[in-house]
C-alpha cells in the first residue's frame, strides 16, 4: 500500500520532513546540460511539492507537521550555484505560501 495508490487518508502520518536538496557542481549556468537543470528542478522543487500534495490528507487527519530544513541558498545568492539557488528559493517560497494558505483555511497542519 503506497501513498500514490491510496484513495482514502490513512491517519498514520504525523510528520513530513524535508532535509535538504541537491547542490549543483560549480559551473557557470550556461555550461550545465538541459538534462542536469531539469533533474535538479525535479529533485529540489517538484518532488517536495508533489510529496506534500500526496501527504496533506493524512497530515490533516493527524494534525501533523511539515518540517523543512533548507540551505542558506534558499535565502542568499551564491556564485556558481544558480540552479541550486533558484530551486531552493522556489521550494522555500512554496512552503511559506503553503503555511499562509493552511492558516487561512484553519487547517490543523503546521508548516
């Protein structure tokens, strides 16, 4: 039984914890392959969003928490880390916005 196969919330998820992201090699942006860029976006930004969407019903039933540990690149820019900075900024923006949305609808889930 997996989250993806589940049609009904299971009420057995108290925490969803994100502990980091993949950092790119020190390259100037234009030198990375398009595949590397897409992979980093998928891993650092798209995956946490999809996983959060899948887990929200269970977290709501258990009044759970989403915990995000994001690197300093989510708040500052770092030369030669343009893709990592961009994906971490995007991920942090998603979770800050999600927190506001959940508070607005008085959800028991905390971010």
